[in-house]
C-alpha cells in the first residue's frame, strides 16, 4: 500500500469517528473482536487514533484449536498494545437444538452490553464494512423484501456504531497489509452452507464480473431507496394517522382506510409495520377488509379480527416477553450538563426513596416527563413517542416509593432531575 493511499484512508477514518460519531479521547468504545481481519483492523484504527477501547471476544468453541487460536491472537494483540481485554467461552451444550447464527448473535451482543455497562462505555463498535452492507441488501432483495423499506445496516443504531461501513473490503485489506495487523481466517467463511457465504463466495463474484462497479451501484440504489422511503412514509404518516384508532383498551384500523384506489395495499402495509407486523402483511389486511365480518388473521404475534368498523388487533400473550428486569444503581459525580443517553438515568439522590423497584408499566400509571410540570399518563406518553404497539408491553418503569422516577429507556421524571442544587447523584441502568 502506497503511503499516500494509507494516509488517505486514515484521514477518512479519522473524519468519520470525530465528525460523524463524535469520538474523542474522552470516549470509551467496546469493540467486538473475532480475530478476523475486519475486527482486528477496527481495533487497531481506534487504538491508533487514541480512542479508549475495550476489546470483547466470544469463543464459541465450535472449531476446536482454530477457535482457541483466534482467542489467543486477540489476547496477545491487546496485551501488546495495553488494550483491556474481556472474553467469554460458550459451553457446547448451548448449541443443542438451537438456531446457530441467531443464538451466537444474541450471546455476542448480550456480552457486549454487559461489558459496556461494567466499563461505563459510550458505544459498541462492530467491524461491518461496505462489502457486508452489499451482501445484506442483496440477501434482503432475494427474500423479496418490500423495495422501499431500507434493508441495509445503518452506521448508527442505538448504542451500536459501525465506523467501517463506508470502507470497501479492499481498503480494509490494504490497512491490514500495510500496518501488518495480525488476523486469522475463519475457515467456515469458505464453506457455502449459509446463504451469506454462498452469496459472497459464488454469486457476487459472478455479478461483479458481469457488471463492474456493482457494489457502488447497489449502495447508490440503497441511498435512493432511503430518500424515497423517507418521503413516502412521511406522507403516509400524515394520511394514515386518522385511520389508526388507539385507546387503552383496543386498537382499530378504520374501514375508511379503504378508498378503492391502487394505494389501498400501500396504506395497509404502512399500518401493519406501525403495529409490529412486516410491511408485506398489507396484502393480507386488505383481503381481510374486503371480506366479511368475523374473518381473522392469526400468527404468533396476535390476532387481527374483521369487524363492522374495520380491523381490531389483539396481541397474543405469547408475544409478550416474560423476561424480568433488574436495575443497577450506582453513586456517580453530579454531571455538569444533561447527558443525552436514554439507556441510563442520572437522578438527584436526595429526592429518591430507596430501595428503588422496577416493574412493567400498567394502565393508569402516570409521571411528570422531564421538562413538564404537569403529569401525563404513560399510555399517552408512549403514543406521543411513537412506540410501536408490539414494543409497549416491554416498557418498564422504576419506582421511588409509589412514584415513577424513570420510564426506562425513554424519559426521567421531572421531580427527580438533577438541578444546580443537587449535592449527590445516582445512575440507574437496566441489567
């Protein structure tokens, strides 16, 4: 790699992490490191630009000595550069009768979140690059996903960032070679047992041979779809607002959504996505509305009944997460400024009644949202925040005595906020 080429790539990375993500020497980033080329390059780059990093590695123990060698590689690299290193080994019994990829992803991200809270980090960084983005988009298209629904990965999703997403595989390879960054090849990447590997190893090379510049064209089309999506959905939001009737005891799609034009299915597809179903369910909802009363559509998420006034939605109890949550309460310095992080709440300790308790929100619950002097029902607050109906059942509240001090993940209560008179503060987060 020519020096000028390396400088160009480094400058590009520096601009992305500083300007786009706002990373600095005061940030702390959890880096998911497998030991492969992409994640090792990401770890190297963040360390190179003096961003405080913590390496997190999961050894799934599925490939014997190869898995152990990857763990050793990451450990040695971190020891050399004095990077904090955390690892977890997964017992083989976990994989019995399980979806391998989905289970591995859940284990991985649960571990990332655990270390993020433990280390009080700001972000979780993964090493997905532009080639991964292209693969993701093509896989979605092959599955027949709706063309206007953006199907790629975003650079920033919740607390997860992907600093390499605009870098090509060639650029990542140049960095690995140019800076002699150690890495190991996962032999399963060469096997075509999974759809992504088959696409990567067999199909995309042929498509690139037929159409040079394919990756850039796909990414450009994705950007155009995103633009069209934003425009169309903004107008659908305004048009369909009147047809979705939500109250504390029922959800109804009004019959008036049917206008007899060519866009009936599009409007119902939008409403289906708002209610937690896939965009493609619009066709089935349209058939329900065109049919007689008493008909229904049912799946694991719930039941949609055809009634005289339209469609009534009833969510299945099996769709509601049974997972209980715990809270972590820590004494912290009083912050000088408001911290825009919904994953934690920093409250005035003197105003709290300990021990704090946590439970799911209930009908009739109310609180005083930050910045407001009047109370508001949680149900109305969640509607205002545009929380999808499918997600409402998993909203938890933290109680100080009988008062709600935090709608977890959304808003603290104004009565417990930090003020200039605050002498002691506590930080609350979900375990």
